[in-house]
C-alpha cells in the first residue's frame, strides 16, 4: 500500500524535461509498497479471485498497468514492500515485487516499512540490496553533499536507520535550471518496532535523521541560481519545493484538517513524538509528506500548512476492505513556463488510481501552488 509519484515534464529522476517542448505536464508515476509475498494472496476482502500460489501476480499486473498508463518518469515505494512472514526468501520476493518497475526501465526509489525485515535480510541488507537493483536510485546511507560541487560528496554515517537520502530533480534540459534542483525528494527510515516504557510501539524518526534532513534543506535554500531566472520562477530563487516519504505516520496525523479521501481506520503510529512536524515546518520547503502503513486510509490532510497523504492499500498480500478497490497515489509536479524557457515547479497535484476495470482516477487536488505561495 503506498504512494505513487509523478514528476512533471519527465525525463529522469535527475531532470524534469518539457516533454518534447510542448507540455509542462508530467506523466503518471507509480510508487507503491505492495506487501509482496509468496503463496496465496488475501482476496477475502476483494472482488478479485486469483488462484493459490499466484505469487502476487495481481499486484504485479497493477504495477505494470500503472507504469505504462502515462509513461511515468519514476516511482516511490513507501515501505512494507515485501511481507516478511510470507517471504521465505527476501531477495526472491524483492525481485518479484520490483520486477515490473525494473522492466519499465524507469528510475525508482524505496524506503522500508515495519515488515520488510521479517524475512531473511536485515534492514541494512535490504536497503543495500535495493540500492543495487536495476534502475533503483535508492541509497542505504545519505550523502553529505557540498551542493555546489557533487564531487565532494561523502557518506553520512552517524545517523539512525537505513534508507535516509535525498534525490534532486533538476530543471528541464536546455533551460537555465538544467543543473539546479527544482524539486527535492526526501526519504526517511521510520523504523519498525520498539519497546518504550515496557510497552511495544511502532518505530519513529530519530533526532539524528531530523538533524541531517534540516541540514540538507538549509543547504538547498542557500543555493545560488542564475539572476536571469528571478522573474520567471514561481517559487523564490534557491528554495525549490520538497516532498518527503516515509512509512509510519507521525502522531499528529490524528489532528489533520481539510481531509480529502477516506479515513477508515485508526492511524497506527509510534507513542514517541520526536518532533518531525516541528522540523518540517521550520524547514519551510516541504509541501507534502507521503506515508503507507494503514492500508484502508487513503486521505490527504493538512497540518500546519503541510499536506500529509496516505497512498492507500495497494498489494493483495496485505489486508484491505471488501468492495474497496486497491489503489495507488499519483503525484504530479508541473513546470512553469517563462518568457524564454521552462522554469521551476509551478504546482504539485495528486490523485489516486484504483485497481478497477477502468483504473478510475479519484480525489484530484492541488498540494502546492507556487504562485499563491509567493
């Protein structure tokens, strides 16, 4: 269950192109966590009826359809990518789960959920394996990068978890932003399980991760761009918008406002509030956060000006709800059009695609409008 990301204009995870010079719209990007497993899938709450031993075929078919639907430019898998207890061989299950997106030859990124490590690999082994898979742009450890000189990158080692990293999406090829970030994608490891005060709870994002994240954001807010772009770019120069991805929602998720979508089950989160929301608000660049974990929640809700969105249940090895089709979230970032060339990200939208006969599109909304934020 999880999210899909769509980067407008398309090309690669590194560049937002103008789609051949005719459009600033991206194609749909499918990023999901599917609870992949070997053996009988959980169809008791769905109208699908595949046979036993289908090895997740229905989930795989949905990914293939989703990736091909709009020639997406990348995907994000937001944790619980494999269902540990149903995956006696973690490596085999990951090849099955990520197979359709690798076949698409489009870049993809992943974080871990609370079930991935329940099979035959540890969390560090899982992220290392994922980072080496075909077309994966995932990272095991973040890079301490000198944003003005990528050659000065080095690994950050004093950080909790595995799968904390940043991906820079550059501007359209041929534009003055071609070598500058116009959108940043932040990925965090929200952990799995923990014992707090003798009580079992879910994991949480640690202080070391937030310290790293804040530092990365601060560096991008200070980047210098060409003077000629200042009139054209909808967002302030040097402060590209950012999206954040992790698996387990934060405790404040129960306080969201302006809900778009369905809030059907209690949002399961950690009993520890580590200050994620406070950090994101102080950074100023994060416009939306995307999580997984709770399969039958698919809503977006606002907290202090930041949208927090669920992807919605996706895989057929995890639980769902009868009569409620599996679904994946799409995210679209659109470039603005200046007088001379394509410029920075103009707006960010989202919607969901259902795994029904029509691959229905529902709940479209604007997450961020660069013009109104100026």
